[in-house]
């Protein structure tokens, strides 16, 4: 019969009750005998019941085909058993359990089979095969039929046959399929079968059978690799578990007599037949002359007669081999070696039958002792593990409570909501979890990018219509964010009107001082070229309009020139820096005037600062230095004087840094960085801008990201006049590692599960709203068509409704899409929290002393799927509700346009400056800004009359004015919506989830549950019947969640663990009995030594 699949002791989980009962019977048999062989056999059967038969050492015979493998096996078993006929090849591992014939009556009684005692006489061998008792001939026929049914295949499953031999011993042998030559069919598969057997049975003793004359050096490489190398290509056998047996020793000696003369040469020839393992160690080698029975004798089935013939042939062959060694070869050196033996003695031992049996018995007994000693230690550890499991399971069994399913569900939901609330508010201590908190956040948490990507997928699912949410909206807005980020890195956004620049002219070796002006574009005659009318921003490939100043005789002249942006470098003074960090030397650009009147800049280094500047408070704008003592030196070369003949129109050479000496090298490095646009930053305008009639006086920009090379601790001072100093410290400028960090701060890329994840989404929404512009433009015909007529007036039209229409058409695009995406992203973040909280609740239930009903409920697959589905549904519902509320807020704001809202915003800023900032004694910046805004709006209203359409001489057309007004109203709408939209997200995903629902009328019967808790209880504890919500019964919920069967399975697991513990206890007692018996199968006693001539 086929042997059951082997198990690993550490993975044992369940032992059937009948197997435990049979193991108990074997233990009783062990306790009733003192025979070591019988105890060993019963231990094997006990281990086999638990799938641990691979833990018991067995004697395995393998080798190439036709090398005498069956002969060696018959010899070891004590006689030619012949369980298979001569024409039956071994096509799968065969396990042979040999037992004395005297116990067959007990086996027959157990199988309820009647055997005539007369059939047990005459040396007949009986076998137990496939659950049936039969004589040796029937076994041969059954074995032949079985092997023929296999065909050409080689099976890895073990086939077991129990053999009852007269005067036999209790032992276990394994016969492996013969290894085929490479040219034969199935050779590689046979090797795989043998290789896997050796891998899965590391405790067996292996006998490798080959011919004595077979030289391993002549083996094919594939066979040599298979025998001698380590896994996975080879068997990986070692000397302590392997013995090499060479057959036909007499034939080997006869052949060697013709080539060699001395015993020393014979020893060399024998040593060449040895085999080494993967580490180069020699495997023990014995060369034997055994026996060869005739076909008639094999088929006779007379075991006793065949055994006598076997002994006779072995004794005769042994005598002939010994005589040949002693007489056929000369002894040239009779010295005794370190082992106390001569060369002849060593040869006689290697060719001796008794020497082989002694080696076999010694190796096997040592292997049995070592294996069972290790097995005992592992069984003890397994027993301790099962005892701990039993203790825990017994506690759970004792916690059986009459708690109803509805009560358990309510308790589960309450615990779940509590964990959600703690996790969102950051009060859930993840440092105490069994797993590392970093791994917990990595698995369950999500960054801003993760939530936006998941939110985009959710938005595509919730809003499939294109007018509600564009499929490529997230991709487009992400690209825009990356573009803004790249501009921050490259300072492309600093190239804007009002910025001072340095333009190096290699022809005159001078650094020209210039001011960026708005781009000079030709107005397009196309009716849809509105963008050119309203945009003053430079495109990435557009030439920069730079104004250069010349002062002659007190008269100021300017010259404009379009220059490629790579040929100019920004001069960037900053208005705020900590004075405590000021250290000389400070490198700067000094504004000067050449002899020709052109305004230039020259590099300087400040060596000394007066005490009045050092103690100056921070956050200052400028410092008067007319009366201060400031020592500085020019860094440019002395002979690089500025030429008086400056012709800006003819300058075409590229920008290059001035050649300087000494300290100038450091400045040259900084100049190179400035030309790469990596050390430029936005700042306030200098006094030059204030002197130009207010044209650029109110323009200002904020500090932006610095390049990676600006991290050095250097300060720059830019002299705009001889009485003003502007300072810059690179360390005060933030630097972002990614676009999302620019949007939401350094925690944007963090894996989060708390409120900060929602806050990041709010920051992202406000950032996108801040950078949104009206993106929908129409042709002039559409604009003119939408102008409202004035009743009874011919030459006038009403433009205010048109502005409202244009604003509404623009907010229905990107603004609504961004609102829906942010709502879905917040839902994705909440979904992550719910998923993590569910996992934690399930974990706590498994580990805590909760009621058995709640425990079984947590293991219900239906309940887990339902709670997961409801959590997903809740997140989708919150996303839909939040998106709807945000849409209503946006539409409400755009359906009630207030044209003076921008003025109100600046008025509020003025009031804040006046009463909060407290700039007493200083000029009111917001007051001036408010005055100019009011004047500008009043002028725009007057010019947006109908008559402006017919005035062609104005600098701006009515279309341009209309779109400027649209931009103003869109800007005002953004200002009014940014914070309320973020508040909607907070309300729906933080407040509604964390806070419990209040009761304004203080009704004691009203529930005070959290929204999530009420949602889950309604959908789990109740069901809709005819439009009414009715409670679900306990019986119905028990059936739906399979709670009763869960308990049955738990009880079954409890019983299986108990059975495993009982089985391990039995196995340990069996091993202890075997240790007391001190032994196992003794192969030396299987043969009569006297007949061998020992």
C-alpha cells in the first residue's frame, strides 16, 4: 500500500483520534517487551501514524541498474526473500518491513484472516501487501502486476510491503529504483525521485551499490555530479550516513592479477574505486563477494533452502577472496601502520563480510542514537508549545457566554468606532503593537500622493460623466503642480516684471544693471486670441524685455532690449534676515555709474560692519549707511575699467563672469551659480523701483526654493544706492524635495492614518485653488452676443451679467473637479483608517479574553466581508455627500456675484493691518493698496460701458477689460471659497466621524452615537422590509454569520490540539523505552558467522 504523506514535526497540527488510539496500542506493546528490535519497529509505527516516519532511520539500498542492488538487500535481510520476481523492475521506492514469521498469527487475527498452520511450515515466506496476507508467490504476482500498471513511469510515492520471514528480525529496509544510464528513457526523472527521497529522508543510512571494478573516474559527468555533489544538483551524502558496497569482488581480483603483482599496488587500485562526497571526504568502501541463485531456486519459494545456499556461496566466495589476497599478490612491505594493521590486514578488512556488517551495524546504531536524541528534543519543544496552546484554548472554552449575536455585533461596532476615533485623533498608541510601528504605517498608511491616486479612482467610479469629472483631470493637475515645482527649483517664476537683473557684456567687460519689464507682444487680430490680451507672464521660451538706465546731466534715459533669459542673472535682495547670523566677509554687488552714464554693478566684499548694523533688530527692510563706517573692496580686476562707449544695442556676446584674483575666485563661483538661475530668489524692490513714479513701487515677491548648491553659508549684500543695504541668507529659504512637499509641507510624503492626512488634502485643495485661472475663453462673437441689452436704450449694454456667466462657466470646470477629487481623496484616507482599525479590532479579539460569541463572530467570513463592504460604502457615501456640499457652496458663491468683494477683501486686510499688526508711525501699505484698488475698479467700471466697444484708440479693448474683470471675480471667488471648502472636508471626514451626534432638544430617548456607529448598526442589526427597517433576529444572524459552525470548528480545533498533545506524549514515552533498551536492529546477528569463516 502507498505510504501517507510525510509531515514536519514543527508543522504538525492535527492527529486523528483513531491514530492516537492505535499509537496507544503500540505503546502498550512496547511496554510489554524487552526486544530492542521489536521496540524499534513499534516506534516506527507510532511515528508513521503521525506522518513522522521520515524521522526514524531506515536502511536504504540504491545504485545503478544491474549492479547487484537486490543481492545486497537480500544479504542484509538475512536471506533471499525475493518479494519481486526477476522480471519485475523497481519503479518506485519500496519500504520492506521485515518481521519474524512467528507473529503472523497475531497479524492474521487483527485482519480477521484464517491461516492454516500447515502453510507456515516448510520455510514459506508470507507478506502483507495492499492490506492482504499472501504467500511469496502471490506477492510476486501482485508486485509484477502493480509495476506493469505503472508502465514506463517512475513514481515518487512509497510502496510498503510487510514480510514475515522464518527466524527473521524486526527491521525496516527501503529499495530505491535503479539509477538509469543517460541514454535510457526516464533517466533524469529516476534521479529526481532518488534525489527527492534523500532530501526528504535525511536520517536514513544509505548503501550505494556498485561493481567492485567500477572506477568512479570513468563515470559520466552527469552520474558523477549526481552522486558526489551537494544539493540541489547532487544527493549531498556524507560519510556518517553512507556506505559504498562493491559487488563481484572475486572478479575484480582476478582481473587485477593480470596487471599488478604486489598488495601495495592492489591497495592503490582499491583506493581508486572509492567515492568522495561534496566536501572531498572519502565514503566508507567495502568490496564483497556475495551469491547468485539460479532462477529455479528463486522461483521455488523455499526460503530456508535458498538461505542455506546463499550462506554456502558467500562462505566459499569469502574464502576464495581471502586466499587470493594472501597468495596471489606479493608483500613488499610488512610494516604496521598507525591503525595497527598491515596493508594485507586492511585489504582483508575491506573485502571481509564481517567487516562490512560491523561497519554497517556501527554506523546504523550511531545514526539511530543521534536521530532519536534530536527527535526527543524536538518532541519536548512541540509538547511545550501544544501545552501552551491547550491552556489558551481551555480558557476560551471556559468563557462560553450566553451573549446574543446582536449584543456581540453592537460590542464589535463600538470597539471598531472607538479605535477609528483614536486613530484619527492620534491617540491610538501604535508603538505598543506586536509589529513595528513603521511597518504598520507602511502597510496601512498612505501619503498624500497615495490618497490622491486612490481618490482619483474613486472619483472616476462615483462621477462617470465627463462633465462631472474629467478622466484626465488628475493627470493634468499633477503635471501643473510639477511644473510649478520645477519653476520653484529653476526660479523660472522669478523672471517676471519688476525684477532687477545683471547682464554681462563681454565686449566692454561690464555688468549692466537692468529691470525686467512686461513682455512686448503684438496683439493678435484673431477673435479667439484673448490669452495674449490678459497674460503678462513670460513663457518658458520667450525673450525677456529688459530696461537699461542711462543718466546724463541729471536726465534719465532708458533703453529696452529683448534678451534670452540664459544671458541674464537676477539680483535678489531679501528684506528679512536674522542679524545675529551676519558675519563678514559679505559678498555683494555694488550699484555704480559709469562715465557714459550707464548704471552698472561691480562685485565687492565687505570686510567690516559697524556696531550699529550688527545690533540691528531682525525683519528690517533697509539700513541707512551714509554715516556708517563700512569697509569694502572691489573684487574685479583693476584693469577691467568700464568703458565710456557703452552701446547696449550692439551687445550680442554671451554672459561671462569677470576674471578676478585672490578672493575673487569665490565670487566667480557664486556668479556662475547665479547665471544658472539656482541662487536667485524673489525679494522686495529697491529704491530704484520707488523712484519711477509709482510704476513698480507696489510689486513684491516672496522667497522661493533655492538650488542645491546654495547650501553654503554665504551672505550677499546688494547695494541699490549708497544708503541702502539688502541682505540675503540662503538658510532662511525653504527647500522642498517634491512637488507635494511644496503643496503641503514636509509631511506630505509621510504614510499617515490620522487627521494630518486629511489636512494634507485640504492644503492640496487650497494650493490648487490658489493657482487656478479662468481657463474657458470664448470668441468675440460669443462675448458680444451675451452682452445684455438695456431696455429702451440703443447705444448701451449691460456687462455685469456677462461677467457672472463667464465666472460660472469657469468654476464648473477645474474648481468643481478639484473639489470632487479632494473629497474622494479624503474618503480614500478615511478608508485606510477604517481598514487599519478593523485589523486591530480583529487582532485584539483574537488575543484578548473576549466572549466566545464575539470571537466566533470575528472569524466569520461573511461578517468580515459585510463589515468591509459597509466600510467601503460609508466612505463612498461620505465622498458623495462632501462633494455635493462643496458643489452647492461653489454654486451659491458664483450665483451671487458681488463686484465689490475684492475691495472688501482689501478693506479687511487694511483693518487687520491697522488694529492687529499695529504699524503706528509707519506708512500703511494696505491703505495705499486699498486706495489704488478702489480707483482701479471705479475706472474699470466706467470703461466697461457699451460705448467702449466702438473706441479703437484705447490701450485695452472691451474684451480685454471683460476678461480682466473675469479674472478679478474669479480671484475673489477663490479667496472666498478656499477656506470654506477645506472646512467642508474637515466636517465630513473628521468631525462627523469623531464626534458623537448631539441632541439639541435633549431628548433622553434619542441616541448619542457617532455617525459611523449609527451607520453600521443600521445596516447590520436591521434590514429593510417593505420600506421599513426592522430588527434582525438572533437566529437569523447566527445562520448568516455561521456562528454555530464556527464554534463547532473551534471545538474541533480544541480536540485536534488535545489529540496532538496526547500523541506527542505517547511518542516521547516510546522513545524513552527504546533508550532504555539501548539498541535497534542488529544486522550482524542476521547471518551465521561460523558459516562465513570468521
